[in-house]
């Protein structure tokens, strides 16, 4: 991390100005080598300096150069930002000149990665930087700013502080049992403390999931064999004839989307190509796409035909959506029943027939129940703002659960302490107290260049 990196931080295209950012120990020296104006190595920190970027005495552009010395910079390293004229050719030439003088092209997100590695921001704040750049709605922008200001960090740090206090008192007990003025940490004393922490983590997870639903909506995928009535259900749900309904199997080869709002929450509903064994290449592509969409959905509406027995294709579909939020819709209830309901491995079942419009309201009610939509409040905070953070919080909860089970089973305190410590460490992963290189690579590669 000792080398000096450079990248264009503004979007590539024609604009009034572009900014080239340079960060690292030699950034001031490198830019100074190709700068005609004041000696940048001698200027005050946080000053803007007028001059020219030159390449072998040839003027490349007239520029303003900001010199910001460590540690009060985004990366906490010496940083130089060159404001040059916008335009692809000029911007590229300025960057090329900086590279020729000793900097290296930055990887996507590398400036933010350095800010994290140098301890200026934690992992949740780094993620918020990316969320802020990608925010497409006011709600998302607000959440990202909150995260950037350390809202998520402070929640997690508080929780960890509570756990650490508990761990410290257990350690004192184990290490110095002879101290008379320390309260002996019995399972009875620890239990209510653990329950309190568990409640807090639970609340954070619930609010985060609610907040995610409020701001992102529920991605819903309608899945099933061809001809069971998927397109008809989409049309009835959105009250529009968007998807083509025919009795010819394989009509929906591409995805058809529609949206509805239930209790203020947006459902983005995707009707997918019917899944069956097929040798047709085009149909196969559609089928694979359906399976892939289902994997990433928040809600699956799995449609079956009331008039037919379960087929092998239906059973395969059950497998594809294992462990997802699934509502099974048994369609065509106007026709005689041939489907064995006890062969369906899901409890959330709705009966429906799109000809007489029966069951669509029951389906909506089932969705309300499943996602607790009538209990959602617009005040629900997005405490944790992405799947990584929420799943780590859930893992930490499991560890706390292990500790509580240990207490129930009269396990010795030094064993219980191990689970509490694991919980504390897991929460630390949310803010990046511990991390793997793979995680950092994966996370920062999602950034744009120059950030
Ligand atoms: P998809 O291939 O699963 O999208 O199914 P479609 O919505 O295209 O419907 C296939 C056929 O089933 C069409 O002829 C529909 O008119 C018919 N259909 C859909 N829903 C019902 C229903 O509830 N009852 C009956 N009898 N037919 C239905």
C-alpha cells in the first residue's frame, strides 16, 4: 500500500472539468514533476494552486491543483487532486502524464479501500460510500448518508461494548476467583444480560429487514410449469393485461414485469418462462433465467394447476426454491381437483382461479402476513444496510443462542464465555474489525474507478 495511485474520479465524457485524484506517499512529488507553477512540495496543505500540467515542456492543460497532506485527507495519505478541463482526450492525457511520472492506475474502490485500511472509516462506512454513489432515490440517499456518518458503526460498537463488559467481568471471575469484592458471575447473573443483548440484536435485524423492504420493495417472482396460469395471475395482481395469456405452452419465454403497492410497499413482480424439461435452446435459456431470478427473489409465488397431479417438473421446482419465502398458489380451482395437497412441501397455500377472480385477495393477504406489512412503520430505521451486515448479525445471534442454551444445560461458564466471545467477534466483522482479503477484494471491486 506504499505506492502512489491515480485515477480519474469524474465520469468519463465531455464536461466542464474533470478531476484526477492522486494518493500515496509520493503523490505531491509526482505531480510536482509535471506541474508548472508553484513548487508543490513547498505549498501549505489544503491549498489550491494554479498552473499547468506539462509533459516534456509541452503544455497538456491549464489546471488547478489541490494539495492535501496526510492525515486530514479521504485516504489519510498525501493526496493531490488535479482539476483539468473536461473531455476524454485532455483528461486521459493528464492521467497518462501522472502515470509516466511514477504513479500507478488505481483499482476500482482503491481510494476508499485505503481510507478503510488506514482507519479513517470502517467497513459499514465504506459500504455507505458505495451506496451513496449508487443511490437512485431520496430514501436510499438518506440511508447512505446516515451510514456514512457512522450510524451503523455506533449501533454495533454499542452492542460490542455491552458484550465486552460482560466478557470482562466473566474473565475477572475466572482469573481471580479469590477476589472477594468481585461479584461471582453465575449463569443466573449472565442470563438476563444475554437476553437483553439478544433482544437488541433481534430488534436491529427486524428494523433492518423492515427498512430494506420499505426502501427496496419486495422482488417477487412467479414461477411454475407452463400453462398453470402464471401470466394470468400476474395480470390479475397488477390489474392489467401485461403478460400474454394463451393455452400454448412456452408462450412466456422472456420476463414480463409489473408492479403493485401493498400497504405502501412496492412489489416488483416478474412473470417467468414456464419451467419444464425442454430440448428447445431458446426455451432452455428462458428456463435457466427463471431459475436464476427465483434464486435472487425475496418472494416466490409458485403456481400449480389444481386440475393436474403433481409432475416431476413441479417437484424439481420445489427444489429450486428450497429455503425461500414461498407462497404456493393452486390455480384453476374452477376445474375439478386432481392435485394432492399433502404432497406439497409448503404451508403457505392459497387457492385461486383467475377466470372468476377468486383468491387474488387471499394471495395479497398472504403476502401481507408473510412480510408483516401491516406492522411496518415508515419510521423503521435501516439500522444495517445490506445483506452482508444483516447475515452477520443473524450469525452473531445464533452464537448468543448457543450461549443461552449452554446456560440452560448448566455448562461451565468458561465454555459459555467462548460463545459470547464469538458473538462479539462476529459483530466486529460487520464494521471490519476483522476481515479477509477476499471480502475486501469482493467489496471494493464493486466500486467505480476513482473512488
Ligand atoms: P402460464 O403459461 O403459466 O403463464 O399460463 P397462462 O396464464 O398463460 O394460462 C394458461 C391457460 O390457462 C390459458 O388458456 C388461461 O386462460 C388458462 N387459465 C389461467 N387461469 C385459469 C383458471 O383459473 N381457470 C381455468 N379454467 N383456466 C385458467
